[in-house]
C-alpha cells in the first residue's frame, strides 16, 4: 500500500525561469480578457447565490412572523373573551376578583324603573 502511494505520488518539476519562452508563457497564463470573463462569472455566481439566500431567509422570516402573529392574536382574543365573560358574570370570579357588572346594571335599572311614576306617564 505504501509503495503504491509513493509510486503514484505527484511530483512537480522545478523549471529554470530562463527556460520560459513567450509561447510557454502564453500557454500557461491567462489573458486579461479571460481573467475578466472569469471574474464576471464569479461575481454573477456570487450574486445569484446571495439572491437565493435572501429569498430563503425572507420566506423563513415571513413564515415565523405569521406563526408568531397567529399565536399573539389568538391569545389576545382568548383573554378578551375571558374578560368579557367574567364581566358579564357568565364565568365565575378568579382569585376573588369579582368584576361582574351585570348584577349591578340590573339592580340599578330595576331601581330606576320602580321610581318612575307610571300613572303620570299615562296621563
């Protein structure tokens, strides 16, 4: 196994810089136009990836915000209905905090109706 690894190990050769000719340099080097094309492709790829990430994060944010709003809305509605039903006396008081106003309104109205002289109204 080690012999195979050593035999297949990539070897690089060191070339004398004086051995480079114009043609060799042109064969291994990029031109300005090729570099510009590579940079433009890399920038476009990065922008596309950023847009995908942005769209995915906005979709997640909208979904999370919708769920949170639904929970808050349902809780607010439930507490409002609970308070309204306690105020009307349909649900018994909680921790001896009696906010029932229906009995007070009924007794006040009955007292006022009793004080009205009905005979004077008919004449």
